[in-house]
C-alpha cells in the first residue's frame, strides 16, 4: 500500500509542474500580446501625428480649391466639431491663433490664409464649399 501512495505522488508531481508551466506560459503570452497592442497603439498615434488628421478634411477642401482656382480660398464655413479640431490643432502644434468675428457676428479663425467661419447652426462635422470674398 505504501508503494501505491508513493508512485501516485511521483506521477502527480510532473502533472502539477506542467500545469504551473502552462499557466506561466499563458501569462507570458498575455503580457507579450499586451505589449504588442500598446506598441501598435503608439505606432498609430505617431502616424496620426504626422498626418495631421485633425485638419485633413479642411486641407483637402483647400487643395481642391487651389487646384481649380490657383489660389487658396478666402472662406470655408464649418461646423462646431471641425472648428474645435482646427482650434485644438493650433494649440497642440503651438501655431498662432487668429480668432475674430465677421460682420454677422459669427466666429472666425484663420487657417493657412483661409478664414474658417463657425456655423454652429449646422451639423457639427459640416465643411462647406470654399469660396472667395465677393467683390
């Protein structure tokens, strides 16, 4: 009977050690996956910093206008979310802020020689067609 107890303990020890090893490996895999996910997040963040995602849509509208008219537009009307993202971009990149009001009392912000006019009455993500000052 003693022999049976002794052999069962010997057989259980490698199985218990294997379970500990498996749990340790699972924890290591999870830790490595977490580090990988964080590294991907940092990579994406750095990529977005260089692409200036906050101003991309305004820049695209300006470039299209420039291509057609061979000059930057004088004005673009924008919704509040667009306005705030451009405002925050200027703060983040320490660019000068040129805030003002137009004759109608609407808030304005100059971005790359184009005056952005806040249209809080429109959809927050609204970007209007660029236009020039009528002469």
